[in-house]
């Protein structure tokens, strides 16, 4: 009997928050806002953390100021420093952007233009092997073509689908040009790893969005054919079958990266009276708000481990984790953990995009240590002990702080109860665990905080079938993958 091969040790990867996106006629540059543009010493600090692979920008918007005219002075210096310190770059070309001023995500020439720039980058740095031509194309398409926040500020399914397909076509065209220079170049495709929860009335919308979240993966992997659940949606939004056929005829990504944030899990709620401070949207059938599930679900949310092991689609381990409990209970032999875990997606820190933006503290120390199966209490105790010893919170006290956000409900005050979650437990698997009120309120009471439910009647027996149907999509998960 042959011995089982020992899995390769996990690598520790990192990255630099390098978004350059356009709002109106203004470009917002995170490299300048965070100060990394002026601090070459950050590369030495990153190397000292033990990181060996770094996502690093050679961004189209910063390099090509006019068509065909490139200024590689800044990336020349930085990539030379990375190479001198033994760091392997994953070169990114577009990061939540829409290209220079002479193009945008809806431009039919966008794929060809990005491919031309990618070829110029490959000829300039023929030793670079890993590329991410477009970061998180589905997220960028939502914010630019569906929500209207970023340029070109459209709000329609047709614009969203065109922006998404254009980015996927551009990714394939860029890799084709890069491989003409470096045949062994590899595509690292990244996308947000999240999920959508909802009240029973909005179950149909949550099911649609949970299917749509995999669309960029499926397009680049050539999975979107006539049998795909999103095929009719794409064709109805004006995407030609020829475009989908082109995407099916190219090789898939060499590595998939899942970016999981604390706000990646969303909650759709049609009870607008609970959110007087939030603008409501809609889909033509219902009006509702889209909020971060972490703000309204006190416990039982699906975290990265559960999302990675969803039977709907196998995905790789998350490459980036932002604030919040990761709940990654897996061993090194987990088949989904193939290459690496990223300890930080914004190692030098970053700022939000408001005029007087708040900053996020840079990473000071990283340690790659997956927890062993010793129980939640042991893991939580170790985290707390490490947090008390960590110097970063003490150094950060002089930095501007955002006022602490409350969960929705009545303002805090003497005798006021803390509102934990709406009247339906959105993340509770049907038929599992204690009754919803007990499960929902047990966390705050364990920590000695008062809590109340908005609508206890929602848990009564007449609502039980609706609640069970609303969250039946989670009941298919294996018991080992549920948060305990």
C-alpha cells in the first residue's frame, strides 16, 4: 500500500490595496491615499513579515496616461525591489477600475485595449509569471453597471452584464498577449466569496443573487452554456451567444482566489420600518434594504469555511480575510487548501473614499497558524491572549477613529435594550439547534448584555413553514461545515 503523500505546507501571501477607480471625472488612488506610493520601505517591511508572494499593481490607469504612451518608472523601481527581496509578484493590471479616460467597462474596445497594455507589461517584465489582469470583475460590474457608484455610473442589468462579460473577455485577451511573451504565465483570478440571506418574502431574490455570485468564475471557466442557470439572464440582457462561445474556447484560470470580507454576507429585508436611516432599493416587485448580515445576525452566520464547502460550487480557500472572526476550522489536509492563505489584503493600510476618509491600520505582524480541533473555547482564549499582547492596538490610538456604529434600533440610553437581529433568524439552518429566540438571544446574554427581538410573533407556528423554506438552502450543507 502506497503511503499517502504529505501535503505541501501552506504559503503565506499578502497584498497591497491598490484600487484606482473613477467616480465622475475624478480618479481615486489608494496607493497615494495610503502613502504606499511614496514609501518604498514598505516592501522591506512586507518581506520581514514572512510573506513570499505579493499581489502588486502595475495599473493601467496609472501607467497609460494617453493611448499607447506608458510611464513605467514607478513599477520599474518597485518590482526591482520585490525581486531583490525574493518576493514573487502577482501583477495586477485593473483593480476595481474602468481603464484610462479613453475607455470604460462598456466600451466594445475595452478587451482589445487592455490586451495591448498587458502585452507591453509582459515585454517590460518578462520574468513575471503570475498575473491578475482584472480584480473581482463581478464586484466591479455591480458597483459600476448595476448600482451606479463607480464610472460609468449605470444602473441596469444590461450594463452590469456587459461590464462583466467585457472584463472576462479582457482577462482572456490579456493572458493571450502575455503568453506570447511568457508561455508559462499563469492566470490568478480573484473574486469576492459571499452569500445572500433574506426574509421569506425575498427568498427568490436571494436565490438569484446566490447563483449570480459565481458568474465570473463560470464565465472564465467556460461553464456558461445553454444549460447554465444564468444563460437566459445573460441573453436577455443583451449578451450575444458569440461572446459566451469565445469565453468557452479559452483555458480556465490556473488559480482561483476567494476574497472573504466581514461584509461579504448580505441580508435582504423587506421590513423597511426597521431601517429608517437607510435608503431602500427594489427589484420592481419588492422594496427592501441590503445590509451587512454581520450587523443584524448576532450568531450563526455562514463564514468562509461553510461557503468554501458549499455543494453548489467548490471554490479555493480564501486568499484574503478582513476584520471579523474567520471561523476557519480546517486541517492542513483539507483538499480545498491548495496553495496559500493570505494574511493581509492591504498590508500597508488603506483609506476609505470619503473626503475626510478614515484609515485602516497597517499590518504589523503575521502568523500562519491554523487552529487545531480543540474546541471553540480554547481557540477563542488563544486569540484573546494574543490580542492583549499585540502592540498594534496601542500604536493606533492616535489615528482617527470612526464613531462606533450601532446595530439598528433605538438609540442607546439608560434602560434601552440592544437590538440584536430582526424577527426572523436569517442564518439558522432549518430544524437545527435550539428554537430561534433561544439561539438568537443566547449570545448577548452569555456576554451579559440585554437583548430583545423585534417581532417575536415571527417565530410562532404559522410562520414556521415559511421560515423553514426560506433557509432550506442551508440545510443541504453537511453538519460538519456548520458554525457551532
